[in-house]
C-alpha cells in the first residue's frame, strides 16, 4: 500500500481525509500511483494531471522523502521508504505570487 497525502481542495472533492492508502499493482512509480489514485477516486481525474496529455497540472507538486519529484518522469520508481509505507507520497497544491 502506498500512502498518499492530498491537499485540502482534493480531499474535499474526493470526500476523504488528509491521507489515503492505495494498492499499486504495477511497479510503484509516480505514474502508477497517479493511475491508482484516479482509479480509486474518479472525481480526481483531470485535477492532478491533464487527461489528454497526462502532464502535471500547474501549481501541483509531488514530494517524496522530503524531496521535490515534480519534474521527474512518471516512470521513475519511488523511494523504498514510500513503497514500504514508512513515508507518504505527497501531492501539494503550490501557491504563486509573493
């Protein structure tokens, strides 16, 4: 099981708490986690990534083990701590401006 933490607006849309657990059948990668998330919570399709191009939406970031994984390829394997469930995969709604 992969633990995924969601930002508040996605929690509200999916009607879940801060963290969800997802079974990932394939190799645990960024892409397989996003596919499992969209399969478990269809109302989130198109919110984290574009449905056609599958590119990450602007102002959405991915973090694992305290590092930004937003620019990594979707085929990139996740760290062992995330795969083992010790650390969550975080989806963060970034803010702009300043």
